[in-house]
C-alpha cells in the first residue's frame, strides 16, 4: 500500500500548494473545413469544433472528481486560421466570431489558433489574417492569436516584426476601455511550437494529427514549498536534485490526466508540457522559487543563473515522468500572472532588461508585461526583434506578449482579472529604434541553423 | 476500481465507525487501513475496493464529504492511481 506520508504529501500539494493541471487542450485540425464561401467556412468550422470537442469539458470534470486534482482550464487549439481562410475572399474576422461562438457553446475559456506563420514571408491569407487581428481580438473574449515571425532556419522576418508593433498598438487602442486587455490574447513567436497547450500561443500545427490531447501541468507552489523547506545550507547539486524529484511528481500527474483524457475522449494523446506556470495565488510563483534559492528579490543579480538551474532541472525531472514531452516545457515568467514578479517590479528589483536576460534561459519570453500606452510602434517591434534574436540564435522558442496600455504610463496600476492578473506598468527604454526597424527585409538565419 | 480514502482532522470518538458505516451501506470493501498522527493531526488512510459498490464514485465522494463535515474532519476519496503514479515508478 502507498505510505501515509506519501498520501498526505499528494493531498497537501493539491490542497495547500496549488498543484493543478493547468490545461487540457484539445488540438483540432480544421483543414477539411476549407471552403471558398466565408459563411459556409464559418459554419463548417463551428460544426466541426463543437462536434469533436463536445465532451471535452465534461470529461475534464469527471477526471477532476475521480483523481481529486483540479483541472483549471479545458481549451481548444485549431489549425492556423490563415491557412483555413486562405481560399476565401471574405473577412477573416468572421472566422474569429465563429471560433468565439464555438468556444462559448462548449464552455471553454480560450480557443487558440487565430494564427499565421510568417517567418519567411506572407501569403495572401497570412496578410489578411494579421491585418484583422486587432479587430478580431478586441471584439471577442475567448479567441487567441499568435504570429510566428522568426525561426532559427529562416531568420527573422523584420517586415512582420515591424507590422506586429503596429498590430499590438492598434489592438491595445481598440480595447483601451479595459486596460488594453485584447493584447493579453496575442503572442508574437519565434520558433513557435506546434503542440503547445498553453494560451495565448496554442495552435494546432500542420504536422499534427486530426485531433490530439495535450496537457499542461502547473506546480510553482509545490516547487516553492519543497525548496523553502530545504534550508540555506543545501548546495546547488542538492537543490537541483530536489527540483528534479518534485518536477517528476508534478509531471506524473499530468501524464496520468493526459492518458485518461485521451482514453475517455478517444483521441490520441500528444504531449505533456512540463512548464511551471505561475498564478497570482499566494505562493504559486516562479519568482518565489528563485527567491527560495537565495535571491533577495527576483531580478537581483543571480536571478538568471537561478532560473537556468530551475528550468533545466524541471526538464530533467519531468522528462522521465512522461512518455511524450513537448510544447514549451520550461519555467514561465508571465509578469502579471505571478504575484512574486509583480512585487519585484513594484519594489524596483525587476526591470524589462533583466526579464529579457531571463528569457535566454527559460521557456517563452517577455510575457504579460504592461508597458506605457504611448510606447512607439517601432520600440515594440524592436523589443520583438531582440526576443526573436535570442530565440533564433539559441534555437529555442521565445515569445512576446506585451500590453501597451492605452492612456497609462509607467508606474500606473493595471488589472486584467482572473488568471491574467494585473500589475504595474514597466518603463521602456526611451531612445528610438525607428531607423533600425524601418529597414525591413529579413535578418538572415544564423550559421548554427546549418546543421545538415 | 480501488480508491484511497483520506480522513484528516482533530481526533475524536467515532471517526472509523462513521466512515465504515458509509462504506458498509454502499458495499465498499476495506482492503487496508492505516492511522497515524501527522503534523499534529489525526490521519487515517483506507484502501478500498469499489468493484461491488452499490453507488457511483461521485456519489460516494459526496456522502463522505458530508459525513466528514459532521465529524469535523476533511475526507477525500481519490482513485488509487493518483498516488501510485506520483510515488511509484
């Protein structure tokens, strides 16, 4: 029989350390929905999603009760809409509304895939979709968009980078009444992952099967609790070992839930994403884990090294716990969604520049960062270019999800609510990048992309 | 199906009797049982077999929770696999 202390450890993780399954995301291919008439296309898309995912929420709830572990989100990702809408001449936004209706009907809080992959250039469909993003996101609650602007193989599409600066600003402007919340549903990627279950960047890649179940685990609270008991005398080898063991346990939950969900829904299991995804719940913070390691406040010197250790040990521990690991897999650092990061920004320990450094060693990138509403388009583009360069050169995924909050300035408070949290607007370097961004064209792929 | 019932709270008279009565009522067999005091709290862990149960897992969970509230205890019931997958390779 399982030992009592093991049972109690699991129960404590769930009841007091915020262990949960962050998301069961069902990926659905919409490639068979293609139609030249927008209205017919929308009907096909709506019908397919509501048919394939009709049991998703109910199955999630059944698993929750059976195993006693909360499953916070049940979500859907679809084939990039730029591909699906390529052959029809109507307005792309109609498809965003169809996705919104489907998500609402099914009771899922986010649906991802209003996306385009433009790292080497635009097709007609890509162009139309990217231009429609501000309207699509500001008129929907649940639709998430992403645009991949660079890959290690292709280099950085600086035309797309320049355009995304403008798109982000316009999206912010159109949702100004709600602290520019529509920008929280928009991610600009480098080396985007086709099987990422986390929003806002999830989409169902073209290499994926007809439908698939991907699961994202959480667990910063569990990690924080384990490390806070370790004591200051433990050296880094001991620390890394504890992170690995804890990550293993967390991931096993994800694997169990993923396997069960796939079986109940009769849909193949894809991957478990090993990411440590913080929430604003007390203690459920990646920043606090770094502080447990001995950093006074997240953002102080040593933070990048601490995060590198954490990110690596999480992967090492998690990889054995799951049969297939994928998605973003690493530690997330979404500023507004992490109470410890918000606190670190408030007290001046954490800056945008330090966050950029941190993105070199963890998954994703500059995530959920509110910046002044009057930040020039070109500065936002330059921030994206910097992140893209980190991703391209280091052969990793990076992303930018920043919110230029209309009408607000550095130091002002913002509140998005729910999982999206809130925080303080961070200052941005005031010197111009205009002449750099306006050159356009493509930054060539780095030499390390030539691996054959 | 095998499940683990966990009862945590301040020790008092009738905890085992209270939980057992519910299990008898629904024909749930106790396979193993362990009780101890952990972090100052009474902790009882039961491994049960629900294969001949006269009720659903969800219903039993609900009844046990109500029963726990009456006893002033927290009672969880979870599929055994949660613990096996987390603590056994």
